C-alpha cells in the first residue's frame, strides 16, 4: 500500500522517549512494512540495509524490542497489522458491493427481456451477494489471567481503539517475564495506569522502590529470638569458655600496660 493514516498525537505519545536516530529508524521501518505489506526481515543488519541505516543497527535493535514482535517470517508491528487488516476489510467490502451492483443490473436486464418475451428462461437472483461475513473480535482470556482483569484490559484497549490479538498478548507476556511479573499483574498494571501496552523499563523504578522498602524493613525490624541459629551458637561458646591461666593474664597485662593494684 502507498498510503496510510498517521495520527501525530498518538505517535508522539508513544515515541517521545526515543532518540533522534531511533525515531528515524522507527518511521522508516513502519514505512517499509506498509509499502511491502509483510514482516521486516529476521536479521537486524538486513533491516538496516533495507531502510538505508547501515551504521545504526543498535537503534534498530532498540526499536524492534519495544515496538515489534518476532514471528516465523520476521518482525511484525501490531499497529501495522491492524491498519493493514482495516484496508483489507474496506477492499473486500468494496469488491462485494460492486459485485452486488453488477448482479442487480444483470438481473434487472434479464427480467426486462423476459417481460418482453425474448427470454423464456426464469432468472433467479443470487441472494448470497448481500451476505457479509462477520469477523470474530472476541479473544478468550489467556491462561493464568482472571476474567475480571481480562475484561478491564479488553475494555480499555477498545476505548483506545487498539486491537486485542495474540500478537499483542505475546509482546506483553515477553515484557512481563523480563520484569519478573506475571501476565495478569502486567495487564492489571496496564489498566491501572491507562496504558495500551507494557514495557519492563516502565516498572523498573517501581521495583527498585519496593526492594529498598524491603531492605529497610529487614534492617529496622528486630528478628525473632529463634531466627539465627549461628548467633545462638556464638553466645553458647562464649558462656562455655574458661579464663586464660594466670601467667597468660600477667603477660597480657604487661602488653597492655596494666599495673597491678
């Protein structure tokens, strides 16, 4: 395809943290996907060659990790897939509409000939020309995700006009595992913060704060009396030890400069 709609505000809200070269790489990668209507190549170096940024493979790798998902055929963007599916739907509807119009014209012409006696064969209009298949849009909750969290997530994605697909969930699951989170916790965090996706870097600060709080708790809250077996052993050894002999004590006094009373 040679044209696609571009929402400036939506793009800036999702890419404001990118560097100049990362932003350029992302735009060129999107254009390549829309133009060729297929996934990006598997290898980063090949992508760099295709978008004419051979010396910026590091920027391309950053963009791939954040905005694309690896599949068998290469790297895909959920947003590109969504836009391409909308264009395909429009094209399919236009084709069916044209077929319906031509079928109606042909039926009317044949009916006119029959009325004038030039065609004795009855014409039956194909009623299937007006039937459209309804695409299934509901996606079942993934394993380990409660229905309530899933319903909130789907509702939020719908409100933001963002698709819910296996590709989307796979990307969120990968980032959740990277952050050490479960998929349900990641989806709940998305709903709580009003996000459309999830990135491990976004919750890094929250994890650091939680770790600091845990460390403070361990150092300020006294431990139970029966918690440290090694400490008990040290105390017992100190109680069972005997004082050094008299001549050793005298030597120690001389070294320390202690005078006899």
